C-alpha cells in the first residue's frame, strides 16, 4: 500500500504542476491575444494617422503654392504701385506746367483785350469823324467799312481763339 500511496503522491504533484503550467500557458496565451488585438488596433490608428498626415501635408503644399502665388502677386502690385507713384509725380509736374501756361494765356488774353478796346476806341473816333465828312468821302467810307469789317472778323477770330 505504501507503494500506491507513493505513486499517487508522485502523480498528484506532477499533475498539479502540469495543470498549473497549462493554466499559466492559457493565461499567457490570453494575454498575448489581448496584446495582439491591441497591436492591431494601434496599427489601424497609426494607419489612420498616416492618412491624416498625408492629407495635412497635401494641404500644406497647396498653401505653400498659394503663398508663392500671393508673394508673386504682391511683388507685382508693389511694382505697379511704384509705377503709379512715378506717373502721379509726372502728372503733378504736367499740371504745374499747364497752370503756368494757363496764366500766360490769361495774360495774353488780357493784352488782346486791351488792344481790342483800343481798336474799338479808335474805330469809334474814326466813325465820328466820318459822319462829319461823309458827303465828301464816299469812297473813303467804303474803304473804311471794308477795313472795319476786316477788323471785326479779326476780333471774332481772336475771341473764338480765346474762347477755345
């Protein structure tokens, strides 16, 4: 009987050890499955993040292209603005010249007005004298009328030129 007890005792601890090893092995396998599932989940998240990074990089490249175009356009606008400023300075210079010319034309117009007034006074004097000698100077009157008409046409031309 002792032998049986001994063999039972030997089997029981070996059996327990084997059982314990199996339980531990099952637990390790379960833990390994859990880690593998988590690894798969992490890999899926990383792939999603990679896709997001690719989209973000594409957007950044688009924005970089837009900034390049904006900078090019800004440089063109700056160049155009400098040209406009140069043109404006030229226009201001031209305007000053036009103002100077206008003053000169006004001065000449005033001189013409004085001459016209003097001519008008002279014509009036001539007409007055002609009334007194009208009977004797018929031919002279015709000549003076011609001269007077010519002066009036000149005055009209001068006034038209001045009006323009």
